[in-house]
């Protein structure tokens, strides 16, 4: 029942505007994958292509060993949950949930039993005979979920299903979706532009930009080892410092940033360092040291208290950077300091 | 707590009400007058002018013709208007802006001109029978109402519901009937009533298109008024009103109820 989804070189356009270009993605059976990206990057378009509401100009979509590319949408057997729920306003909750079963010719007692069991699972049994107009946002979301799940599809897709809920409900529903998806082992695609949501719910996340996948990996890898500057910025590496190597001696590398400031980095800690690279560092990966210490020379600016450390906006010859210093020694604004990267919280990226 | 109404507002409402209702009262009064000429207030009460209407073959015939044309024209207008309104809204972004205007054009053209051009092009040039030309003409004048009313309702329709149904396994055409249509039901009923009333009351287009042996009720009324000035006119007008109200009630009840019972 659970199937892998394979998307190969998919391209699509609206009119003359190319929205997806050579988009490829392999999702393992039972895996939940999120598409994460800024508004307009093509997430919904990808879902619509998989669902069959939009025809690709080229490429293939396969679910298990079935080729979906030319199959009409109503025969694809995909469970869809929409951002605005898209419940049928003239049908009761039970009729909404039973709609897919009815299309499959499942009638009478069996349909009623399966609808009842599903309503029980999403805790909506009491509301079975209500119309969607008389439900709260969270309840509508549950109906939408039940309606997609009850047909036991081999593939589930969610388009920003939680964005219309308040923060607390969102976290709760997120866990619920994940639990049901795990329990059924249904291959799933989840669209969101909320990084925390994507990372917390997914096995793997595809970070998208302008119709292309920038990196497809587990949340852990994305967070610690972004593959390029775009992903690094996306997952919160505030400091991206372009550098070039000026000297090498064994594992030790001497690199120069714009403005002439130098850092010595060890390939034992950072891995291979190419001649030109971008040093990516989160604020907590750039340590504020006294001006005598080695590191990038900086002038401290605005200081903010974070609880576990102080954070400083710094002016450096290589541009403005964000760094952190220990609580014991708050530094005054305009003080001179050195910034030293901590290898464990930094990454070496290809130049943009 | 009730907010007191301003006396001027009440006065205004009364005046408007009077203007709306007065003609109905006058016609009803004139229709039951026991005189041989039109008069109001009625002198004496009698139903004989209603009986007279049905004794006159011309009226009997035109009532039937008018009903036939109104039903056919309304039916055609809905058959064309419903898919048109659907397409205009469903594919709004892909379609050129001016397209929705095309469906309102017949409202902009003076009906007299429309009738005349239909006479020239359809009846004379294409040599169609009078009855068919009348149906075509009436379909044309009621189509804008059908498209407009149904379009207004569809513009608020969320087409992702349709996609939801399709993803659940419902073929597109079936989805139209099970998901789209029930949600624009009241608009379809409203369009039916509006189109029907427009057709059955039409004079200007029918004036050109009626021909030997085939006429509509309003045209027959016109012809009668040119020769006589008796209360038959008032009675037939009352009948026309009752007919309209009756059709509205029947449509509302049957369509409304069958849709509710689903
Ligand atoms: N029907 C359409 N016609 C023309 N262009 C469209 C259409 N739908 C989307 N687009 C364009 O295609 C691009 C991708 O849109 P898409 O809806 O896939 O973005 P998204 O990633 O889902 O964004 P969001 O997070 O805002 O939902 C956008 O630039 C958008 O303007
Ligand atoms: Mg979207």
C-alpha cells in the first residue's frame, strides 16, 4: 500500500512563465518529505503537477511502478489536504469524509463503518451531522484530514495545511498529522514556508528556490551542513564571509577576507578548504575575543542579551557580522575586539 | 432596544410603497369593474372580464405561445449561460477580460434594434419559422441575465473544492453536478425566474418577430388596446401577473425542494 514517489526532470510553466525546471525528487516509501521555500518558489505548482491538475511540459512522475504523468487527476488516488480545507459546504461532516469512498463505489454499511471509524480517529464523532460552516478552523482541518485519509491513498499531500490555524493549534495538529502518517506508513509530501514546521515534521526536507531544489536532506544535515550559501542563509547562518586562501602549510590554511583580515583555519576541523570559499557562521559560531587574540578585527556595536550569551552587531573590514560573547564579560559598544570562528558551528561553502 | 425611525424615513418609505403598489391596485380594480370600459375605482364587482379573456381565441392561443417561448428561451439561456458562467469564472486568469462583456452585450443593444436585426437576419434571410425566431430572440435577451446572476454566485465559489472532489476520485463532469451545481443552486433558480419574467413580458423584440398566426400575449394585448378600451385588458394583465407569480412559486418549490432532498 505504501509506495515510493519518483519525480524525474519535471518542467512546467504558466503561459510563458517557467515555474519548474528539471525538477527531480525521490521520496522513499513511507517517508514524509517537506517542500520548503519562500512564497512563489513553486511548491504548490509541484503539488498540482503530482495531483494532475497541471500538465508538465516534460518529465515523469511515478508512484511505485505506476506512471502517473498522463493519468487523469481523478484516477491518481492521492489524498490531498488544502490550505483552505476546501470542504464541501453543502455536505455534512460525515458526507464530506465519505465522499471519496462513494466515488470508489463503496456503499451502505461499509462506507458508514469506515467513515465512523475515521471520525472517531480525528475525534469528530459528535459533529458527524454538522455542515462545515458550523465548525471551527481546527475542526475543519480535521475533517479535511479525515477526508483525505479515509480513502487510504498510497500518497498524501498537504499544501500549507496549518497556516490558517493559531500557533498553539498548529503545533498540536502537526504532531497529529505526523502520528497518523507514521501509523499508516503513507508516503507524504508536505508543503510549508515555515522552517520549524518543516524540520519538526519531516524525514527529509527539500529547500526550494525559484522552481529548483537547492538541497534535499535530513533536517539535521540541512541545519549543520548546508550545501550552499542559499541554504546556509535559509537555515540561519547570519554570517557569510567570502574568503580566499593565501597560504597552506600541512592541514593549516591561511585565508584572507575582504579588507585584508586573515584567519588561520585547520582542515582537520573544517574539512577540505578550496582556494576560494565562503565561511558560514551562525552568531553563536563567531566568538567575541579581546583585541590581542587572533581573529578578524572588529568594532563592537549594538549589544543584546540572549539569556545564555550576549550578541553583538560588529563592524569589520569584511562587512557587518553578528557574533556572541560570554555572559561574564559584557563588552562596551565601540570597543575593539577579535572574532574567532568555532569550527563546530561553521561551514565551508562554495562561493556564490 | 429598538431604534426609533425618523419620520421622514417613514414618509419616504410610504411614498415608495404607494408608487410600487398603486398600479397593481388600479389594474386589479379595473379588472373586476362591472363596466364595459376601463375605469378606476371599479363600479360594481364582476368576474365576467376574466371569463371573456378565455372566450377569445386570440388570448387563449397567445397565452400558450408565450408560455412555450418563455420556457424554451429560459431553458436555452440556462443551458448556454450556466456553462458560460462556469468557464468565465473557472478559467478567469486564462481568458481575455473582454470575454465576459460579450455575454452582456444584448443588454446594451436597444431591444428594438435587436428585434429589427433578428427580423432581417434570422427570419427573412435564414427563412426560419416565426416561432423559432421568437425563441432565438428571447433566448438572446434573457441570456445576459442568466450569465450575470450565475456568474455573480460562481465568483464567490472556491474552485479548490472541485479539485478536492476530483482528487477523491470524482470525474470532472460528475464533479460539476455534485459539487459546483448544488452550491450555485439559488443563483440558478434566480436566473430562471428573472429570465422567465423578462421573456414573458417582452414587447420590443417580439413586436418585430411575431408574424402571421403566431403572437405573444403582450403583443396581443397591444393589438387589443388599439381597438378596444374594455376591462379585458386589465383582466388579462392580472392573469399575466398571476402566471408569473405562479411560475416563480412552482420553480422555487420544485427546484428548491428537489435540490434540498438531493
Ligand atoms: N495560475 C497561474 N498563472 C500564472 N502564474 C502562476 C499561477 N499560479 C502560480 N503562478 C506563478 O508560479 C510561481 C509559483 O507559484 P506557486 O503557487 O507554486 O508558489 P508557492 O511556492 O506555492 O507559493 P506560496 O508559498 O505563496 O503558496 C509564482 O511565481 C506564481 O506567481
Ligand atoms: Mg502555495
